[in-house]
C-alpha cells in the first residue's frame, strides 16, 4: 500500500529551530515571520540591533518563539558565537537560511577594493561561515536543510553590479558543492534566486542609479511576464517550501523566483 502523501507541508517544520541571517529586514524578516507562523522556532541574526529585536518581539507577541542575536555574519568568531548561543538556547539547529546581503551598483572600474571585499564578505563568506558551524550540528541530529539566497543576477549578468553578480554567482555554485558534500549526512542544500523584490536594498538601488523608486519599479515590472516586482512574502513562501519535507528529495537545486524575468525574451 502506498504511503499517504503529506499535504500540509507547513507541519513538517513545527518546532524546528531555524536560523535566519539578515533577519531584521527584507526577505530575511519575511522569512523569519512566515517560518514562525508555520511553527518553527526562529533565531534572527543581524547587525541592526533595533530592527532585529523588533522582528523577534513581533514574533513573540504573536505567539511564536524567536530570539535575536547581533551577529556580523562576515566575521568568523561572530558566527561561531551565534551558533553556540543558538544551541545553548534551543539545543538544536535544523534549518539555516542565509539571507544577509548587500550591493553596490558599480562596474569593475568603479568598484573600490574595500567595496569588493565587503560585498564578498557579506554575500558569500557569510554563507561559508554559517554553514561551517551549522553543518556539524545538523549532522549530529541526523540531517537538516540549508537555503541560500542568491539572485537572478547570480545566473545572468547585470549592468553596473559587478561585485554583486560575482558574489551571487559564487553562492549558486557553493550551494551545489555543499549539496554534493553533505547529502550523505541527510543535509539538503538549495538556493533561491529572487528577481527584483521590494526590499530596503532594492530601494537603495534607485538612489544609486539616480532615478526614482517608482521608475525603477516600473522598469523592472515591465520586463516580467507577471508585470510586477516581487514581495518579500513571495520569496519567503519559496523558502518555506525548501525548508519543509515537501522538498525532501530536492538538493543542489536553484529555484528562480522572479515573476518570469529570466524565462526568455518576450
């Protein structure tokens, strides 16, 4: 007799401990809140203390369980301490979402070495560091799920975003390499590539490009079959899917969530 298919995949993350980097705003914030609604215990990592505490407070006030930890995810010791604190508090770690990210709209010629190093540290090195300290814990527990946040510009190039594209493209291949290395430990590693999404980072790009936010939204929306940019909730839903048992046979995969922007030439 065939096994019954679980239809309520949200239930599969109930009481799972989830760590979300960049959880004080944007995609990370939406992810933390949605996974909490689905029953996970959430640890929010960010350098923005005020906003991070506010997100955790909102989750706790709504009946969830959340903890904020100040963490510079580009710093080895800071990541190690955050993982240790998580284990001290919850005794386990089941899901890692690496949503911390920054950008600078500039070509190679316009990108300073300091900006290059900072973008690589926050967007790429942080994934390595958090995974390095999370994977041994997940292995001891019999498995886990890692969801890395890349970008559509991790799959195709983008104008005036050289360092950002380089960092996000590296996240895509790091995801695949980690999936190969840690599948035997029942750790699934997947990656989401969002398109333009209504986040503080996307809003800051308008100023860098010297146009209004409305202009940037219109340009981006007009290039997509669905005719709009994404919301943080759109991306959070995809993260929930990859964190849950609904994706139990998916690893090393890249999920594009961009309203059809990379589907082809219309």
